[in-house]
């Protein structure tokens, strides 16, 4: 009788522990002993069929057999940064996929981009990459632009669906000239322009400065260009000493890996305009600093903007003397003849002022 009980127990144990998942089978060699009460007890199973049979060992399944449902790995990157013109890779880590499929959806227009290994969009920049045996599903976007920034969804076609939202940010590398859009300098002063390349994935392979159509690095005299890379950011400075009016014009900073930037340079030849327009704002060059912040911009006559400083001072002095002489004579009650002569002298002095101004 004990013989029969032992044989039946062994047969029942083999049936209970024969677990099949797809094409994978679990043999007794995969079992490992444990004393934890949370693990499956084969003794309790046998008791249900043959009371009184004592089995003292408890068994548990290896970890790879315990989690069989599909899920997206928490290690999936939720924020991806890419650069304009450089392929963008959006990764989704899917475990225990089995016979299910992975889809990529663009949330901007709720457009299904890929299902499994197939693309479902007319935009041939999108493609999906997946290697057999890997849990990584990669949405590849060739030549991305800033407009491709947004939210993309990795989805498993379970019921209900399992999905993960991933944000993509596409940066556009560009050059920035710190002087702004326009720059005014005096003749024979030093022109210094600084260009910084921003939002670039790496340092520029080269950077060229242009003055109109000329390559300033090589085709302009007295020009010095320095280039340095700081933390993969390219910074370049153009220096021109003893600038002349012929050096006026458009200067362009053109890096190898970014959109170029330009500035319009004006080299003044003795002019001292009372006000200039720079970047859409008025800047007073000759008035006190207190009025530069709050004072209004006053339009001056054309001839005054072209006056030499010494001529302007002499003209104002002569005009002041004429006014003073006129006032003195008026207060001394002169004869009508003297008044006429005074008016004539004052008029002559004003004519002198006008001629000096011209």
C-alpha cells in the first residue's frame, strides 16, 4: 500500500509542477527549495487528493516565470532632447510583450506613426527600430525640426491598452552676436564683435566671419579672429583696430553647425548725431546720462547734426553777445537812430552765426 501511495504522490507532483508558457517548459531542475510560507506548497495540493501524505519541502518558481504580463519598464526615458538636423531617437522599453505589438502615436495630431515594425505615415522621416530578443522599441526621426517637438506615446495593444507618454524637445543650433542687430562706432576706434553658438550638440568644426561678401578671417586687413570652445560651446571674437568708414557694412558669423547671425556696423566719420535708432530704441550720444534714460528724443536740424563742435561753440557765443548787446541798448533808452543801428548790428551778427553754421 505504501508503495502505491509513493508512486501516486510522485506522479501527482510531476503533474502539478509541469508548467508550460508558450514554448517554454518548467522542469524540476528549475525548482529551488525555500522555507518561505509565501511560496506555493505542493504538500497542500497533495493533501487535497491524498490526505495523510506528508511532504516536507516547499517550492517556488524562478523569477523569470513569475511576471508574465506585459508592462513598460520604468527605465524608459520620459524626456528626450534632440537637435535640428540630427536624427532623434525615442526609446520605449517593453517587457513580456509576447504576441502583443507596440505602436507609436504622435499626440499633436493623434496620428499613428508605427505599428510593430511597420510605418503608418507618409512622412518618411519616421521609422521604428527593434532587434529580436530585445525589449527596446525605438522611434527614429530623421532630420527633426523645432516643429517636431511635442508628446509621443508608446502603446501596447492590450485590453485596456498600456501606454507611456514621452516628450520630445528639438533645439535649433544658432549663432548669436552680442552686439545686437546694429552697432555704431567712431572712426579710428576698435571694432570688436563676439559671436556665441547656442543649442548645439557639440563644438563647431569651424566658424567664419564675413564682411559683406568677403571672408573677414582671410580677406580683410588688420582683422584678428579668435575661436575657443568652452564646455562644447563655441565662442568667437572679431577685432578690427583703427576702424574706418569703409569698414561699415554687414558682418556675419557663420558656424559650421548652426544658423548664422548678422550685425550692421556703422563707422561714423566725424558725425555726432544727437540721436540714433539702434534695435528699435533711441539712444542719445551727446546729452547727460540722466536724460538718456528718461529724456525724450528731440529731432535736431540737419545742419546742426553736421556742425563741428568748435564751430557750434563759436556760433553760440556770438549769438549770445548779440542778444546781450541788444538788451543793453534797449534798456538805456537810446534814440531811434541808435535803435535802428543796434537792430542792424544784431541782424549782422545773426547772419554771421548762420554763415558759420553752414
